[in-house]
C-alpha cells in the first residue's frame, strides 16, 4: 500500500550529539548500525508517518544522506537527533555544528554508506 | 596483584581497567564502558597498513615518502594529536617549529576556548577528585556524559561517595542538566535535581546574572533562582561545560566569565571543560607551555589566529602538505573542508584505517594509545595520567614522528 508520508517533506531542526554505542572501529557492522541513524521521538514519528527502521532522506544545504529511523526518548520533541560523525559533517558546517535545519522525507532507498561520501570526497 | 590499564576512549582516562589476555588476544575487559571495552577487545580490527597513493607498500617506503613530502613542502601543517601521548605531541610541535609550520588540533572547533579560559586562570577550576569529595551542585551544561563521557558520573562526579559526600547522590548531590533536548543524562533528573530545557544559552547566562543582582530575567527565572539557592547550600559546586555550551555562547565568553564571577560572589562554583578526545587538553597544555597559545598556531608568524585554524587553512588553500596524526578529520570536519584534504599531500599516521587514511596520499601505521603504547595524557580536568600500554610496540607515535623528523632537524 502506498504510504502518504512518501509525498511529505518536512523541515525539522537537527540536533547533533555523541552516541555511546558507536565503536572506534569504523569498518564494523556495529558502526554502521549505530552511526547511520536518525533518532525521532515516538509521537513526532507517528504524527509524521515515520516508523522504526524506515529510511529517511535528510537534506541540508543541497546535500542529502539516507539514514535509518530509530525511536528514542532522547530525540528533540519536534526534530531529529543524529550522531556526530561523517554524516553530520557531510550535511553541515561550523555555523550549524550542533544544530541546523534540514528537510526530511521517507524514501524507499538504502542508507548512505561512509564509502559513498568518501567516493564523492575523492571527486 | 592486578595490573590496571588506562582507557583512552575519552578524556575521562579511566585508569582502573582490568584486562585478561590469552597471548596477544584480549579475552575479557572489566570496568570499562562499552566504547572503552571495544578499544581493547577489537584492537586488532580495521588496522592501518602502510600505503602510498592507494597501494600497499613496506613500512619503510611509507616513512620515506612521508619524509619526502614534508621536506619538499613549502606550506606545511600538522593537525590532530588528540589521542597521542604528550611525549609524541612534543615531537610534533618540534617538527612544526623547525618547518615554521602551522599546528592545530580539534579543540579549535571543540572545547579549546573553554580550556583556554581555564589555563589562563579566567575561570576557577577543580579536579575530579575534588568534585567527588566535595561537590554538591553538579551542573552539566551542553553535554550528555551518558553518551560522550560514559563513566564521568559514575567514577568521578555524581554517583560516588566522597569525603564530604557520604550519603549518596540522592541526598548529598544536586544534579542540574541544561540541554536543548531531554538527553539520556537529563533523564536521570529526578529527586534533588533539575533539568533546564534551554533554547538560548546566553539567556540562561543572563538569568543567573540577573537573579544574583536581584533583577527579573527575561527567561529561566525559576531555574536560575533554584540553582543559585542550591549552590548557596554548599561550599563546593561545579559546572561541567560541553560543546553545547561552547556553541550556545556564540563567542560571548566575557558574559560567561561575568556569570561565573557573580556566582562566586554568592557561592563557591568551579568550572571543568567536559570534552571528548583522550588527550585534546594535553595538546592544548603542551603548546601553551611552549608558545602561550593553545591551538591554531603559526610558527612562522609566531601567533595564534583563526586564519591558522586547520579548517581555515584548507578552505583557503594555504597548505600544500598536511601531517594528520591522532585524529580523523574526515569524520569530524565539514565535507567542503575534508574535500581539500583529498587534493593536497595528506600524510596520515594512525593505528586504524580511518576515513582520513582512506583518502590520504601516504598512510603510516602506528600504535593504539593505552593498548600498544604508553605515555602521559592529560584528563579534561587537567590532571596528568601515566598511561601504561597493554603491550609496548616498537612502532608507535613517538617512533614514527622521530623518523619523520630526521629530514627536518
């Protein structure tokens, strides 16, 4: 069944913070599982039609990454929380190092891998 | 007799880690947090290899190539040093001095400004041991230690019983958490505690100043009144400031210092930077001793300036060669800045195959601090910690830097 959320793009505040579950080993499965995520409060996710493990595209300053939705009480009430690291660094700069605005939308795509960003970086 | 090791996963530098080995395999890690345990348990994973232009080479070839690039560089920068021992930081500083190079670490966009105020005695400070023994109000401002400094509260601040704090955290401590969201640390706020959901840190600073001056602040009046009242109950209180505070102040440090001075007119309040990288403060202190500045320094111009911040140098194409050691800037710097690293001669010295190693011209493998190399590190409260390596490798940060220095000295 087609989900109405697919057509929705909403502007949110993104808060960037450290996630204790991200390991030092950036090539591990555990790294990807804990770094390529966006945390949303349950109520906010429900109101906007997002569910745990959905993939959302986050777009800021013309750049996008796809991250997996995780439900968490520690997320901002009306926004998303993403961990410090390569995804946040891709989306923002020092003007919005800890907080910035972005558009989010549900996508039927894979999450962005660090290798995708590294490839673009190498140009 | 148990041997204790030091975790270099963050600036807590917990030195009570027990490790059980089977030969060179780590079997069990006791006491460490999850991130710290992984550093020991997975020390063999994702290791850097000697690389030149994406191809694996012998270690000596990588060293020679690194030396060649450094020798031929006309605008050279050294960056990182956040996780390497002070002994290695000193050699990096010597190289920068000899090359009249730029030198910087992550503190420039992290907690450097807060550390600088402490080192210049502009903010009263204390050690974790003092906090544990004496602190009543423990105020985490713009930091979520639950995630960034996992044992900060359990080992050093809120939970342990201390000399003058014998009745446990429920009665003998007052926890304050100021954050833009209800972080995991803020969720601990229950009895004898207060969460301040702050959307403007400067207004909270202003509220404290106004309440002490018996004026009505624009916002946070109830919070400020309650926190000041609690601080006045004790002769030792502490504010632990993190990145959220640093960015929330938007450079208005004079206002923050005014607030601390005002607080100290009515109570005793100390400040400790609450940062992440194991030896970020070590670099700040080491460079400070040498130059009087803590970061973003040019040995050519003999001054520190935002123009010499590593990210500004890259953005403005001011360096042709960069030595990155003990840091992974591709993980933490904005994409547009990291992109420049892929264009210049980047030499990475790192035990891990970091993101920056994957785009570097030369990669030189090194040792993991606390696991394969020891040395001195400085905790976020300024206490020097002697780190013993679980193993001692011949090839470590001191060795690699000494080898690179051969062509400079």
